[in-house]
């Protein structure tokens, strides 16, 4: 494809992503769903205006987008804060990972959803463990409830979920992509993930302050922001080349390390316009890979709805991990949106695991992500308003 | 090439460009030369770490870079200001375009430099018409002479040169790329350029304020900066598809139109991090395309030095266009640096005119650009200091 053809495709992608995001924002829905649907409309299964094949421009720009996205998530997380969020958030997070995974694997195998194989079951189950920090945080903030115990617990749990989810993602992706899947391979993989995380975080803690001081001292305009981006790319590529993990794991760790104490405000604000360029391309590319005709098959819609119900139940149960005195149903509903994290799973499945994951499996996950992302805001709004009317004291609704 | 391989190449490019730029900045030289040389070192003729072939990632990112670069140049130009700069700047600009072009074409044909054909002569001559606004402005500003009549004249003339240069570039590129080059084709081309410029500027003046008001009203974070970038891409692609011109012409016009009165401060500051990412990739890609072994051939070095002398003389003569009372030698020397504008010519030749422009021609232009860009700052510094010592009143040194 000529350079001008590629630029034209990029133009179409940028405009479609921004129009989708803007329309969703106007109806108070997450922009990410607008970008995803825009991708489904202009992608291979829709109008066919863009193609995403291994190694072509959009694929690479989308990969840079998801690397920046996970880097920003990592930057937001203050490990020191995590400790203070306490037992409640941790318990909610672990239940919120374990239950959807177990229920998901069981549902796929019992109901013979998608491919119905063990690999499909593990992949769909893993995708169901995700929780979107961003979407949950925005809903609570829209409701003016950001300071509530429920909100703090859900956001803390969602952050822990991000970390657990990335580890699961790394293990699942590397495990399913390999030919054999023996138990020793599995332990070797888990060991590799843990060694990579521990090694990069420990070395990073020592080296990163010096690197950031160096970047601060560079005289060239723009050296700082590009330097900061280079750190994410470096750790991302290292994750792939050294540990066989997805680059996003490395980018996330880079963010985590820098998030430890350095003035991240400057990094975030300088990185933002670059992120506005690349990140929507990622979500659009996920949508563009969805075969809409597959998504609209009755069997896929049926399976998607079933998986959605299981995905919602799995996270509602996580609400039980919240301390007494909180509205456990609010915590549970707050954990439901899969958002961008669920889409990262779908993307990874589509691009790297095409041997074991079918286009039906991807469509089912995308349907589940859309439904779990769009409904909780409505439910949460009604729950919080009702509790405001009925009783000023938070009550315990599930247990 | 796999996505991770492409990311690795991007990482190498970003690091090399920033290291080159930083080193040049430390010795008070233009960063763009550092990025160019970094490209020569890691490119095909050097270490071979990066490849730039038609349509691959770096090529597209570099094209986005040069589009943003010309867009920013266009944004800087206030057409209203241009009128006030007056006769002197206009005269300097026209002499500064006509003389190097005439001398360049003559020199190439008489001395049988490079290919020695008429096409080579026109291309090298056209590349010699460039003047770098950015580098000249920085030198005067470093000397604390930004407010002097000489500086204002040179910068005004350099801006007019940008516009003339783009028209010449459009005509030369379209003319040389075509098979035939009859006189009627030439007039048709010039007509096309003029119609495109007049049409886009007239329509843009009417439509652009409404578009910018719309972008201002978008609620999504990042919609504004991406919208502004989309305008540049749209006009760039339109220039190519509708008028057969290089995309940079459209991007430049987009900048010119927006530069008319709208608050460009916000546009520039939001665009800056994106520009820091893409623009250095362009300069590095220019360097990466230079075959260093060709550049080091004695014949090429000889031809490059000759062309450099002609290029310097052509611009010194332009100083004669300055009004009496100014230091005409300072104006002339200020017009010498070709900088990024010369490199845009070289890039265009390498990528679009490979039939008529040889790697020797490119190497000669790159050598000329490097030498004309690196020497004037030293000369100007000495000239300005000497005039400060000898006489506090500006004298007329050439005529």
C-alpha cells in the first residue's frame, strides 16, 4: 500500500474513532465503546474501509496505543497507596478474578460455547477476569460518590485486578500460543512472569530515578516526553524478547516503577496528546477485527448473552468481599465493567492466538465487554439514588 | 516484519534521533543536523539498523512528521504580518530563490555534476532555493539580535522563500515524475498549483472558523488536538489526490489558513508533543536513505563542495536586496542555511523521483544542506560581534 493510501486509512481511522467517542460521550457512555463500535462499522466485517493485518501500519500504531495505555495505567498506580486500601479491596479483587474465571471456564465447557475446547474455555474465562478502573472511576465520579468507601474499595480492587489480569494474560497467552501445554511448561511460564516482574521492579527502583534525572537535564525540546515514551517501549520490547511476554506487560511495569514517587504529573500531561493520538487507534483496531456477520449469528448472540450473565454474576459475588457496613451490591456492580481491559484480552486473542481462538470466541468476548461496560452505569446510578432516598446510612443489600 | 520487530526499529530510531539532536544542541548546532547524521549512521549506508522502503512503517511515520512540520511552519506565518515586512524582505526572497536556482542549474550542467542531465540540474537547483526559517531565527535569537532590521528582513524573506520553495517543489516534483515534460504540461502544473492554493485558501477562510468552533465544542478529551491534526492530514491527502501535489503542500496551506487570526497558541502547544514524536523521525529517515559510501566518494565530496560554494554565493547576492542602511552581508549570510527545507527536497527526490535523481545527487544535496546549515551561525556570530566592536551604527558591508 502506498504512503498516501496508508495516510488516507489513518485519516479515516482517526475521524471514525473521534466521531464514535464523541457520540458515546454525548449520551454519557464510555468513549472506548464508541471507538470499538466505530471500528466494527469501518472494519473488515463492516464497510471494509480499513484492514488490519499482522505487521501493517494500523497494527503497529494500535500496538503503540495499547503500550501507552498500559503505561498510563501503571503510572496511575501508587504501590504505596495500594497497601493502605487494605484487606477489603484485596479480597474483592481476588474473588473478582477467581469467580468469573471459574464460572467462565465451567460455562464454556458445559454449554459448549464457541470452540468449546479447554483452550477456548481458559481464554474466555481469563478475559472475564478483567475490571476497568477507568470506567468504574468515571461512573462514581459522575455520581459524586468518588469519596465513598464503596468507590475506594472498587477502584483499589480494580487496580489489583489489573495486575492479576496482566499476569493471567501473560500466562494464558504464552501458554496457549505454545505447542505443548504440560504442567512443567505452565510452572516455567509463571516463574518467567514472576522473575520478569520482580527483576524489572527491583532494578527499576534503583536505576529509574537516575534515568529520570538524566531526562530532566536534556536540553532539547521534547527530549523528556520522548525519553519517557522510550522507557515504555524499551521495557515492552524487553518483556517480549527476554521473557516471551506481551509488550504491554513491560509497559505496565515501566509505569509502575516510575509511578513510585517521581513527579508523574509532568509525564502524564506531556504524554497526553501522544496518547490521544495512539490509544483510540487501538480500540478502533479491536473493533475493526470483529467480524460483524459472526457477531450477529444467533448462536453467538445467545452465547454472548449467557457469558455476559455469568460475567456479571462472577463480579457481583466479588462484592461479598467488601467489609460489613458497605453497600456490597454497589461494590459488586462497580466491578462489572470490563471496558478497555477486556478489549485488550480480545485483541490479544485475535492477533496472537488465532490457532486456538476463533472469530466466534472473539465476537462473544466483545459482546460481553460491550454489555458489561454499558449497563453498570445505569444500574449504579439507580442503586445510589435509591439508597439516598431510602436511608442515609449505607446498608448491606446482598448478604 | 513482525510488530515487535517494527517496534524495536522505532525504538532505535527514536533513541538515535534524540541522542543526535541532544549532542548537536550541546555544541550549539541545529538539532536537525544531529537527527540527519544519526540517520546516516544507523541507516542503510551505515550500520543498517533501519530500512526505509516505500510504504513501510518508518516511511509513513516520517511522512506524518513532515506533514506536521510544514503544518507548524504554516501556522507560524501570519499572512497579515507578511504585508508589513515590506519590499525589502520580498526582494531578498525573490533574489534568494532566483539566483541559487539559476547558478545551481548552470553549475550542474556546465560542470556535469551528478547525473548532469537537465532533470538533475533542475532538481539540484530547486533544492538550493530553500531557506530555513527555524535555523536562521535561532541564530539571531542566540545573538540577541532578533529585533534588528536584518533579522526581521531575513525571517520575512525566509518565510516568502518557504512559499516559493513549496510551489517550485510541487512543480518540479510533479513535472519530473511525469513521463513527458512539454511546455503545456508545465503550464498545466503551475495552473494546478495556483488553483489548489487559491481554492483552499479562499474556501478555508470561509469554512475554517466554523470548523475550529466545532472542534472547540467537542467534549471528548483530545478531540481538539486530533481534530486539528486531521485538518492537516485531510488537506495533505487532498493535495495529493485532487491536485497531484505533495501532501506537505496541503499541510502547509492548512497551517496558513488556520494561522489567520485563530488562537494558534493552543493548537501549537497541544500539537507539540505529537510533533516531538514524528518530526525527528522524518529527519532521521532522510539521513537513513543517504548511502554513506556514495557520500564519501571523492567526486561526490568535490561536487558537494562546489555546489555548496554556489549555494552560498546565491544567497549572499540576495543580501543586496536589503535596504540601504542594513548590513547586507548579515542579511546574505542569514539566508544561507538550507536546514530542514533543503532536506525536504532531498527526501522528495529520494522517495518520489528515483528514476531521474540518483543516490549521488541526493548525497550532494545532503552535503550542501549540512555545510550551509552548520557554517552560517559561526560566520554570523563573528560578523555581528565585529560590527559591535568597530561601529555601533550598522554599516553596509557588501555594496
